[in-house]
C-alpha cells in the first residue's frame, strides 16, 4: 500500500530509508497492540454513525485475519510500508475495498501509534513485573533453604559482621519486590487512552473517547489532547527508568555471584550448563552470563537515556523525533525481561557450599559482637570499641549458627521476616493476575484469539 500520507509525488529512496530506518522491523512487536486499537477505533466510528454495523463487522473480521497471520509470522512489515499501521490499513483496503479506507477516519497516525505503544507498555509492565517476581521468588526459596547457613557480611569488600545466605538472598528479593511494586504503580499511569487526540488537537467529529477507552480496558481517557501527544517519549522514559532499577539490582546480584563463585571464595557454584568455556584454556568454566548481566544493565540504562535525550528539547505538538524513541523502548524492555529470566534461572540452580561459608566465618567477624557484649555488661560503647579494636588478637570465634540466632531485631538473621516476604510476593502476583485476566477478556471481545498471545 502507498504510505498513509502519500499524495502526488514519490519520496526519494535515500530519504525513505532515512525516515523509516529500522522502524518497520521494530513494528513487528506492535502488530497485536495496533489491532486492539484499530478494533476499538472501528467500534467507536460505528457508535457515531461513520460506519454501519456491517462495515464494522467486516473490519473486525479483517483485523482478526491479520492476527491469525501474525501468529504464523505471515504478516510481514516492509520498508515500503513504513510501519505496521500502514501495513494493517493496506491489508484491510486490499481485502475489504472501500471500507478499509474508512478506519482511519478521525484518527491521526500520531494517536494511532500512541495507542498501540500505550497498550504495548501496559502489557510489558505486567509481563516484566511477572518475570521479576519469578526472580524474587527464586531468591526467597534460596533463603528459606538456607536460614541457618552462615555467611560473612562484608563492607568495603572486607570481612565485617556475621550474616547468612538467607539475609543476603532476601536483600535482593525484597529489592525486586519493591521494584515490582513501582512497576505496577507505573501501570496505573500507563492505563489511560490517548485514542481520539488525533494530531494533538482533536477533530470536529463527536468521537466518544470514553467509549473506545473502555473497549480497550483502559482505566480512563488521557484528557488533554495536546498532553496526550506531549507524553509520548515521557511515558516510555518512565517505563525504561523502572526497568533500569530492576536491572541495577540484578547487576549487583551478578557481581556478588561472580565474586562468591570464585575458587578463592567457593561460597557458591553454578552448574556447568550456565557457564561457557575458553577457546584456549580447557579447564575454564566462565560466568559469562553474570558478566553480561552487568553489561546488559548498561545497555538498559542507555535506552532510558536515549529516550530522554531525544525528547528533552522538543516543542509541544508532534515531532518526528518521537519515532526514534520506539527502538530503545522495545530494546530496553526485551533486554530487561531476558536479564530477569536468566538471573532467576541462575538463582534457582545455584549450589551453596556450607562448609566453605562456615570456614569463612573467621574470629575477626565477631569483633563488633564483643563490643556489644561489653556494652550489655555496663561498659560505654566508645571505650568498649577501643578496647576490642586494640586487642583484636583476643577476639575468639564462636558457633556461627548460634551467632545468627542472637540477632533478633526485625530484618536481621534471627528475624528475617521471610513469611512477610512471601505474603508480599503473593499480593503482587494477585494484582498482576487480576489485571492480566481483565486485559485478556477485553482483547478477546475485540479480536477473538488475540488473547492467546497477550497473557502474562
């Protein structure tokens, strides 16, 4: 099909490539989202008398055909299409004739793309939240199995105070739970429909924006039509910032595992199938996945910065610059989801070496405990601290498990709150399931069968 804006001239081929670039490739990700938006658009046009019931039925059948083709990878997006939006309208026009030319009535490609992206990000936030909970759950399980497995706590990378594998694992689990909650809070921001805002200023047709928003399962309409446009890029940056927080947590986890699986530490080990080898050194089993977790975090961080750098000085109203926010959004989301899932698998398969951990609990680890004992027996903290510090050779080791149980304050090794973490996990899982079920139901009513590729 000719481009949606095609008039009485042909675009220069170099300009065509420059303006489209890889956009049509990334648009493969947005086909299902656009089908949902287009189905709502058709029903909305019928409601205000632009389409007849028969025309709407034909368009909905055509959209369902595209969904089935896409499931079989039989609906390609080409450079000449520019994007999936043109490809979809082109298919409807070829197969349905004149009615295919009516679906864009009252809609700009601007709010069409915005709607597809909003649907995509809304689903992505649920899917990424679900994947993150999988990693958190794996860490909670690891903690549960190792409640009494001692582990040296470290500051400045040096021996510090008694800790446990459970405390270490739950520190990451709770951080990921917090970040999942943040992502689900963002879901509420994403859950507003821009459809009907057109090219930033609305149209003279009596579009029922509330009706189309409800059809797509949005909680509300994004009210101001110019703000709906200006939020493009900003909402993508919101999403990528939240994804970056998750990645930063996993990068720290990866760094810890790289250190603690070193032979010199020997606290943990990874199974061979999660390690790669050397092309020259036959003995090597390298933690390349963990190393790449660190670098992928940098990639994800760069995606967020790319979007913000693009939108930071744009005037209000639509600008073509927005097109270049699509690639980092999709790349950042996919990279984060892949990172979360591979780290979850690593945690699930990690082997804990209790003897090495106990051996690492050297006497100096208990120096602060000796200070606290003196305080409990009437000494003041500062003098007790100096006394122990000047006589470190006199510090004796102790039963590392007994030491863990002495710490009874909330969140310490003897009072982990693991059951509360499981309740927290369950609450977040329930919210994701509820929203996913709602979206599946909505999508099924618009384009039957499409819900098979949408659920978390």
